[in-house]
C-alpha cells in the first residue's frame, strides 16, 4: 500500500532549471521510471551555496533511470543513474520525506504526489543541503583511520576491501560514512566538503578521480591529507553554526 505523503500533496512550482523531477510507475513492490536532472546538477556544479559562480548551461535536463521502494514509513530506497557510469547509484528519500539523497548530492524534497499507479517527486536543485554533526564525525573518523604511515594505503584503486590493514583517503571516507551513517552515499556532505578543499589545494595532482589521484600522487604527504580533512571539518563546523 502506498504511504500517504500528507505533508506535501502536490509538486511545488519552481523556476525553470531549478528542480529535479521524477516520474515513477508502480512495478510490483517498487516504483520505476525516469528523473529529469537539470544540466547544472548533472555537471555537479551545485554546491552548498548554490550554483557555482560563472557556470552556465543551456542543455535540456538529462533523463536518468531511477527506482524506489518503501523500506519503512516515510523512508524509500532505490537507485538512480549518476553523473558518471562508475558512480554509486544509491537513491534515498529519508528524514520524514524531507531529504532526497542522490548520486548528485543531497537536496531538499519539495513535494510529492501519488496515485494508484505512480509516484512523482519534485526535488529542489538550486543548492545542496547543509551538513550535520554526522558529517563532522565522518571526517574525524576518516582521519583516525589514517592515523600514521603504517595505516595509509598510497596505491588506491577505488576498491575498498573489508578489514584492510591500510586505508586510502577515499576508502577511509567510505568506511567512516558507513560507520556513522549506516550506508555509503557518494555525495554525502562530508565527502563533498573534502572534494571542495581538494579543488583548492590539489593543483596538478588531481585527475578524473580527485580523492584517489591526490592520495596516490608521489608528492602528497600524510600530513597534507590530515590538513585536508581538518580544513573540511572546520568549514562544515562553520556552516552548522550558522
């Protein structure tokens, strides 16, 4: 039986290009369909403060496959295609139907509508949701996992194995996210903050996979990795205090 999304019985009208919408049809025990992803969201050009300065796009929204199933009252989990083929596809609607956790970032859920055959969502896409204390805990835990050189894996391949003796920056963040949040969301605010700092300090050490490339670069030191995580913590703490 469909849950009653009584808090928002309609899809809110928003300025063009600022909403991500999903139209999912009932298929057995889940809903499957497509979401329309605005070009700035697909380009990962939306951060905590809004769309990145000097970014503009004129292309039509990208249509991506998505699915959701209800796992408990007012909590849905499924999949959504990400920005890149290798991106994790976890899609979750949580926190009393207020938060949409997407492969593109975490955004506010504006509204929902259901009928006997469909589930329709409108997600605010003008800025990502601010961090919480859990994000601070994730960064602190990642730093603890990377305690010293003996526990630092400098040959990251983005495959995080269970119970390793050493951790890369990427896998330490994945493990910390799992421990604190109970699941891995690739665009968790803690990880987004780390990437934000990397964009500023990484220079020519960054490539397609920023966390891996920075970790593996021969010039990167563990002290720099620790500073990166602490800087991200400091920035998130200021956002939480606002």
